[in-house]
């Protein structure tokens, strides 16, 4: 019989390292996929995933089982992504005016970002709320589940997805 994610999470929160390992084994690929869609970069996704996994034992103490473990974990990932974006924006602002070295580093980052496929680039241009929503929907979550993760209604998720489609259509038309 397969142990549920919630049971594994509760056991892991109590210090059971085998339960924690089993929980990570079950959810790591999906977590990484979400992190990739949230960041648009394999390197950033690996880094974000590593940060989440390192913080997970302490965060599990706050998991109460009121929602599915995957919903809770996705909320953790979305919050971690928001934190990372805020820190990156702060670093970018602080680094303005660092001369040629910064200009070259910024250009190298642009070239790397342009190497991503069209869809990931287009998703990266979305506002944060739309990007978070589409990243979760792309992970085969239904609108109700996405709403639970983001703390919004199912109707708001549907509206956001409509806005995503409009935005992607405009980008495609401009590219042609």
C-alpha cells in the first residue's frame, strides 16, 4: 500500500528522514518543472529548487494537512520564486552604474535568455500573477487547484488564463 503524501509530510515534519526522502522523490520532478516555468532558466530553476528543498524540513513543521501536499508545496515554490524576483530586482538596482563589467554581464544574460524557446520567452514577459498562474496550469493543475495555491477564486484563474492567451497572441502577431 502506498503511503499518502500527507502522511509522509507529517512523518517528515516529525523528523522521519526516510519519509522526507520518499516525499522528495515523489515530488521533485514536478517541483523542478514548476520552478523552471517560474524562472524560465534551467540554472535558476535548479538553484530555486535546491533552496526550496534545503528549507523544506523547517517549513514542513508548518504543514497542517488542510490541503494536498502538492498544493502546499506549490505555494512554497511560488513564494520562494517571488522572494527570488524581489532579491534580483534589488541586486539589479544596486548594480546600476557598475561600468563596462556590468554592461557585459547584462548582455551575456540577455543572450542566454534569447536562447530559450519562444514559449518560455513569451511566458517570461507576463506579469508575475499571470506567469504564476500559467506555470501552475502547465503543471496539469485544474483551475480550482491553482486557485487554492494562489489564494484566488477559480473564476480569477480562468480570467487570468484568458489574459495569458491574449498576451501570447499579441506577442506572436508582433513576431510575424
